[in-house]
C-alpha cells in the first residue's frame, strides 16, 4: 500500500521536545548522543531540514552480524516545540525523497517539527541491492493473457528472489514489519523521545497498528490515515483489495458519466475496454516500447489513487482511443520498478500468511471480476507465491487493551489501496478510536481531499 506514488501504483508521531532541544545547538549533537544532525544535501530548501544517520543492528538477536544505516530527516526543526513522527507508507517510500512542507498545514507546523526515517533497504538508509535488470522483466512481459501471464509473473518473482538471495540475502530476509518496529523503537530510545505522537499513512498505518499493540505505553497520540487492515490473511486481504480497486474505478467513471466535459463521456467503461484492447494488441506505443497491459493498468492505478488525478485517467484513455503519443504519461523506469518491487515483496512476504494460490485462482476466475480487478489482485498476491514462500511466516494476531490512548482514523469510502472495510474493522478492534470518513475516492485523506474539515479534525486532535 503506497502513499504519494511515483513509479509503482505505491506515522508515528514522536513525543514533545522543548524548543531548546530543537535549536541549532540541540542535544542531538551532544557528545553522549549517537546522532549527529546536519544540513540535508538532498533537499533544495536545506535550511528547513536536518538529517542524520543512525546505526542499528541488522539482526537484533545477532549483533555480531553488524549494523545497517537508518537515515533520519527532520523538517521545520527551528520553529517548533513538538515533534511529529511521520510514516508515508510504501512500505518502501523514503521520507528523505519527499517535500514535507505541503504535506502538513501551516497551523500544525507552528507547533510541530516533522521527523521521518527511510526504512531499512530503501532511500538513503542501507539499500537492498538485488542487481535486477530489465532483461528479467522482458522475459515475462511479452505475455499478458491469463493463465500464461500468471505463469510468467510467478517466474518473474522467482528470478527476482534468486537475484536478491544471491546478492543481498542478509538484508533481504530481514525487512519485515517486525524489523521495522524494532528500528522504530530503537529510534525512540536513542532520541530520548518518551511517548510518541504518530501520523501514519497507507502501509504506515499497518506499522502503527502493530506498534500500538506492542508498545501502547510509548504512544501519546496516533493518526491512522488510509487505514490498512492488519488482522486478516493474505488471501482475504487481496480479495478485499481487488474489490476496492474495482469500486474505485466505478466511482471515478460514474463521475465521468455525469460530466459532459469528461473526454470519455457518456460511456466511460465502454471507452476504457476499447482502449484496453488497443493496448493489449500493440496499437499504442510509449517509451519506444510496446505499452503492455500491465503498464497501462499501473498508470491508471497511479491516477486513481488521488481524486485530483481523475481527469488524467480520462485523458489517458482518450489519447489511446485517438492513437496519440502517450509517452508523457508513462514516465517510470522498469528497472526502478523492479527494484522497488523486490524490496516491497520482501517486506510483505515476511508479514504474510501462507497464500492458498489455487484457491486464489478460483477467486480470479469468477465472472464478476474484470481486467482491472484481476490484474490488481494478481499483482498484489503474486509476490508471495513460488519461491517467495521461503520468506513467509504467520502474521501476529493483533489485540489491544483499554490502556491504548485515544486515536484518530481517516478513511475514504472509495480508497483503492486501503479499503474502507479495513478501516471499519480496525475501528471496531482498537478501543478509544474515532473514525472520520470522506465520501469520495483517492488514497488517504489528510491534505488530499476537498473536505477541509478532515484537515481541521487532524490538526485539532494533534494540537489540543
């Protein structure tokens, strides 16, 4: 589950500091601290950021295996009295690569500095290196039809697995949520943060839910935005996700069918399937490559993640129908896509139940599931098939006590990545939780919808 997606159709809040501790001569640089804060070279507005590298164990139960680097980013450090730990999801999305200023209200930034970290394996933390190249992709990408596509995708995952195992197996097998939880708790300890405030989005909510269950005494306030269910097996989770994908497209296309200015009005679904046929049979090109069905659907999912991007969905379909150049809408590198896919899969498979793949194929063959639903269900499920099963273990069942603090949840009714049913289920499971809903599409709510009362709810909760 991704937030702020880039190429792939893609928080905890830290406890309060005093203003003095966030000054230029802050305690982060003291001789007894393992963290040395300095200007961030990767940010254009570096004066508003501080960055640091924290060394943490690769394997907490085997310190002799050595350390990895975890990269920390602190935004707005000189004007705030509190610190908000932010996790944007992924699970691969590095905070170091985000412009944090527009993601938070000016009202919130008057009180909070924003702290994030690049998860192990990603960004400027110690990176997973699987030596993946596009030839692996090309071996399977020529076939799009079921069941040949399924066979090809399984083989792709197997080859990625073998490459990761060969080149970076130590890190590759130590990238599950449990390891990230330990990293997060160690960050809290090393920065002497006490109770933390947590704003989590997308996959970050999954991480936050497990943190809340394991360390309720260390949480002050928690916002879950785009709530990911954390108490179901992988088969059921992917089935629910596939349905949510379909519902999100239905919602977007229903809007188009009522809008005379929509490029594919009045029959968007008909136009969509016509465009899909043209893509499948190679009538449209981009990036000097044939635009395969999977690339097309990935780009559609990038757009449907944000309600503001619905017009791009319609534009893409319209351009395909007119056989226009769509190169400007396909801007990602397959090599980058596969590298992210490898690390993403390593995390998800570590966390998952064993996938009953034969049962899942029966589910996919149900006549009610169209190309969108089948494709996304396959894509999110296949990382944990074939040789990926070597990585898998049962997820820990979550339980919460009355000691948990009051938390705030945000959910969109037509969120394609974190289904609304997950938010309702977690709301019922976690005591003292409040669920704020947005009747619309897109992935996540804070600063991302037309309903500004949602932003006000978050700010009021964190600032009171």
